[in-house]
C-alpha cells in the first residue's frame, strides 16, 4: 500500500510528456504579457510624435490650427494608458527574470517618460497659444 521494500513511500513523478502542456501554457502567457511593453513603446512613439508636431506647428508657423488642443483630454488619457501598459509589462518582465524583456520594459518606461515630458513642456510653454475649447 504505497510502500516499497525499504519502507519508503512511493512518489508519483510526472513525465516530460505530462509537463509539456504546463510549460507551454506558462511560456505562452508570459509572451502574451510581454506584448504590453511593445504596445507601450508604440504608444510612446505616437505620443512623442504628436507633441513634436505641436511644437513645430506653434514654433515655426505661429498658428494653432495644426495643434491637438481639441484632443488634449484624449492625449492625456493615452499617456495614462501607456504608463499603465509599461508598468504592467515591467512587472511581467521582472517575473520572467531575463535581461532582454527587462531592457524592453525599461525602454518603454523611459520613452513614456520622455513623451510625457514633451507633452507637459508643450502644455506649459505654449499655454497662450492653446485654443479655448468649451
């Protein structure tokens, strides 16, 4: 009854065939979660580009027709979403314990910080050029 000749209890071991689905599931979920960093990088690039276009439109042309003043709320919400994605991606990358995904996560955090700093710099620096939208 569960004992081998020496009085030791029997231990049931999983074979590699039984463990493969478990390993594949966990690896696939980590890879899916690492998409968060790439999405945050793409959003940071778009947000930084939008801020740079606003800088150029006001600085060179002295016009407010080309800036994204009407989209200010949506842009700030996009910054929040992008920060959330990069922070969640950083958590998953640190759990993975590899340097490659962690570097991508750090790049996502830095790029989101730069994009946000550009947006804040534009909003503060060119507050007089902002069209009033009620």
